């Protein structure tokens, strides 16, 4: 572990900085796009996390729902971002809570819309010669 002096305090680098966040409520964004809010209970040198009272927050537009997940173990390589929550500060974007069923329906509709847009984009790229049979044109040297 790399310890160095910063302002007469010891500074822990890397994953060791999360030791101070044990038993705090954190927001974790995973590589697959999911957002979890939970209490950090444990971690190891590889960045693997054990979360307690976890719930998955799904946001679509200005609506959200929290899906309880309970105890959650995350492999370190799947963590994209970790941040501490501060409920004392007001939200910059107003969010409105909806039921789990409604947010799952909205999420499905949003995903279908994004897939339709992606298909139209791919079609336009093929028509303009920017891709060859659905694959980007690669220059061969």
C-alpha cells in the first residue's frame, strides 16, 4: 500500500481510499449501466465490494423507481464509478418516484426506442458507404 504525507496526514491511494467509506451509503455505477445504492460493508485489494441493503435505482427521464436487492457482492472490475451520497443537498434535477412495474415498462419502451434509432443509424451509414455489410470499413495496410 502506498502511503505518502499530504498536509501532515497519511494519504491512501487506489482502492484503499474506500476504507474510509465503510458503513456509508454509496452510489455505485456498474459497467453494464446499472446504478446501485447501498451501504458498503467490506472490500478487498481487488476492489471487490460487499454491499448491504442494496437497491437498484432505475431512472427514465425524470422518473425513477428503486428495486430492493438486499446483500450484493460486486467483482471489482465491474465497478465504473463510486460516490458518497449527500441527502442534505437538493437534487439538481427533480425526480418523481413511480412504481416498479411502471419504471420497468418505461425502461423497456426506452430501450426499444434506442434500438430503433440505432437501426436507422446503421441503415444510413450503409447507404452512405460508411460501413460495409454492417461492419465499419477498415483500412488494410
